[in-house]
């Protein structure tokens, strides 16, 4: 490479190196960790030959290891192949995708569905394709980054209401007359549930669309665990995003809505048009996950029992919680360095918990993001809480 070319590249390299250095100095440089999964115990893994009990997974029902789902993945690969082969608009859309879309519609009551390879892509595609610079959109203050990025790329005017505050939503709807209101069902970092019925009623009164990111809700809330649209009979959702990598234990996502909406997205969503289709084997596995959740309500019952057990154990140990009643149980620490230190101490005792820091959460609200699953046993929960209580007392 010539000296001239090297000089042209150098400013970009310097920027990357300096950004890494700055983030590391603040304790905010994210890094990947390679885990060695335990085939016998879904809630355990190893890192650098050390065993850990996992309290950071979003596989809430343990379906990523369920035999029905694994068998469906295997059969799907044999029947349809492993990869999507092409864009859905070329030859990448087949009966496995159609069967999953039908299963999702039957579960939620929507007319039609559209499959994507990730939840981030689905949210981004919906926001960027549906809205434009003439629109004003109102969101809960804590909606996911994929929603924010998609809205910003669409050119729409973005307004936010106070988190889960219906009065604030009403005031902002009256002030800005948005064409849509957007919330999550279960918030990914706080674990609290949105006032879905109230927000739906507000949107119907004002003629605005109601859009719900149901990533952490589908599979665990609502009738038979089938998500936000089934929480109450009077909830009307115009567009619902469901991800497959949480309670469903798979990979991918879907946008659910009217046939008109889905037809519009098929014709205009660049993320859908110019991407290889979701693996049909994965589609078959997710269909099996939906059927398993409906057929085995005991999975959700076990998860809820573990959540109740955890909350009671923390109350007995004087560990302050946030009031969440879902599998996501944040413990607010505040300082990022202290949060990392506590997570490190937990690892020394064999417990793996996510240390969530800005910019994922607001400044001063760094936290341990504890997640419960149906795979946890009562003994592990009690042992984890006992160790955590001791560490918090020492800090």
C-alpha cells in the first residue's frame, strides 16, 4: 500500500482506536465472551473452563433446547434446506414461511405477517418504511434502539412520553396529534409491562395507529402466552413486532398487522426486499415453539413460579427490586464501575448476570439485569440471592 493511501486511512484508524480507548476508560467498552454450553443443563455454561449458572438469558421458557423444537428444526432442514436460498421476492418464500405466518396470525388475531431475520431489522424496517417526514410519531421514552433508529431514518418527527405514564401519553397526543403511538409490551431493561389497554383506547379515540414491540412479551404474557394482542379483549394493535429469539427460543422476527400493511411492506421495505429469506428450517422450528407453548402451559407456570420465588427471596434478603413481575428483574446499582464490580464478584461465585450500563440505560441507572427462566431450579435461585445479598452488603 502506498504512503498516500496509508495517510488517507490513518484518520479513520485513529478515530476507531481513540473511541475504543475512551469507552474502555469509562468502563463502557462492550466485548464478546465465548461460552461453552452444557448439553445436559440448559441454565449452565462454561467460560475459560469455569462453570456458571446463567441468570442473563432471554430463553425464558427453555425452548431453544426443547426436543419438539429441535426435531422440527431437523425435519425442516431435511424438507426445505438449511438456508433461505434467495430473497423472499425471488424464490426464498416457501411453505415453511407461510405456515409460520399462519401460526402467528392464528395466535394473535392479526390478518397477515411478514418474516425477518432479526428483531432489530423488523423494527427498523417497519419504522423507516411506514413513516416519512410529514409524520409525527409518539413513543414511550424507553422504546428499543431499533425503533429510534428506524424513526430517525424515516425523517418523522419523534416525540416521547414519560415511561408507562398514560397521563403523559394523553397530554402529548393532544399536543402533537401523532399518527402513531409506539410502546414495548414488556420493557427489555426494566421488565415492567406497558398499559396496553389504556394506550390502545387512547389511539382509537384519537385515530392514531397503535404499534407494539412485543419482543419480550410474546410467549409469556397474554392468553396462552400469545402476547400483547391477547392481554385483554379490548386491545387493538395496528402493527405488532414479534421476535423469535426470546421466549420462542429460535431466531428471526415478524411484523403482524393488516393485509394492506403487509402488502405495503412487501413492496417497499428495503430490508425485506434485499435480504435473503429467513431460513425455512428456522421457520419450522419457530412454528413448533408456538405450538409447544400452547400445548404445554406448565412451561409458563414454571417460569412465573420462579419469578415469584425470586421476588420473595429478594424481599427476605432486603434486596431492592423495581416492582417488575416478569422474568426481567433489574437491580439498580447506579454507578457503572460498581455494577461491573458486583457482576465480577457474582462470577467468582459461579453466577453469570448481565451488567447493563449507559448508553443502553440512562446515566446513573446502571444495573444488574437478572433474568429468570423455566429452567432455573429453586435451589439455584436461593443460592444466587444469598450470594448477591452478601456482595451488596460488602460494597
